């Protein structure tokens, strides 16, 4: 992991000289995800914020912004802030990627599943993990976040209960899976009205 961090840091230096903001943001995303998986949420937050500063939503590809926001939402959740995590994902770039970027949409569904598990809704978490499978086209147990949320939901529901919830999500159409994820991360209209522009 340290070797990967050094390589990405060196790459960040190289793209900094090249002057490509989006390339710098992509390297920041790689570093943010590396730090998150290494159990260093504050370092992950720092890199994700740096990535958004380099390529803010509206001036970069939506999937890049969505993935950076996904890391920040995971950090919020690790700090015990599930509502903040959901609000962070309620962003036009995220909603857009739910409609067309399959791997990114699946990644957002996994974060939504972790939020629901934290809220003590393991059945919905299981369905969201199944929805992530539907959006990705396959299950991804190599993903650390998928494994952790699967373990938590299975502990709460039992193996059979989790399998049933996951199967229900995996059987969804793409549109149904998108709708389920969107419902988790979309703030009610009243809450949106109270937010600053």
C-alpha cells in the first residue's frame, strides 16, 4: 500500500507540471481511495477535497465528481454522520451518473447501502447491495466496502435473510435500481428549501 501511495504521489507531481486539472483530480481520487481503504479517513478527506478543488462539479466529468463525493460521504459515515453523507450524495453530478455510468452508479449504491446499514436498516442495505450488482452487471466481493457492508447486513439479517434481500435488489431493472439509490440520497423538498443555494 505504501508503494502504491508513493507511485500516486509521484504521479501527482508529474501531472501538476503538465497542468491538467482533471488529471490531478483523478490522481487525488486514487490517493483518497487508497487512504480510505488503509483506514485513514482524514487523509482520504483531504485528497478528495483536493480533487474537487482541482476539478469541481460542472467543470469536470460528472463521474469523477461523483466518485470524489462518494469518498467524502464514506468519511462522513465513518464519523457518525449518516445524514450528512446522504446530503453530500444528493448532488446533480451523482444523480446524473446514476443514469448512465454503470460502475460509478454501482459505487454510489454501495455507499447508500452503508448509510442504510448505519441507520439500522439492514434489509434495505442488502437490497442496495443487490441493486449495485444490477447496476454493475456482476457482484464485486473484491471491493472492501461491499465486503464490510455485506458482513454487517448478514450479521443483522442472518445468511438467508441477507441472501433474500440481496437477490431482490439484484433482480431489479436498471431503472428500478437507480430509483432505489436515488430515493436514499435525495433530500425531501422541505429540507432542500431550507438549504442555502
